[in-house]
């Protein structure tokens, strides 16, 4: 979880000009979009450079 927040700060927030968000709706949408990217598109070295969503489904398939 801490890695996620760290990445969000460096990959999303630090790239934006001040003010970071125009309003609460913009903040919520931006964070939701980042979570989608983080879980479905971004590859993670700790899980063999797989996407977390794919890794999770592979683990579920191995349980059954």
C-alpha cells in the first residue's frame, strides 16, 4: 500500500502544476484513473513484471 501512495505522488501529483486539482471531482477522477493504470497497465517488478490484475487472476486460477 505504501508503494502505491509513493508512486501516486511521484507519477501523478508531482507532474502537475499548482493547483494540482481544480476541484474535488477532478481529484477523485484523477486518483481513480491512476488506480486503474496502476492495477491494469503498470508492470510491477516485485511480481515478475506482470500487471497486478493479471497476477491476481493467475493466483486465483492456481488455487482452484
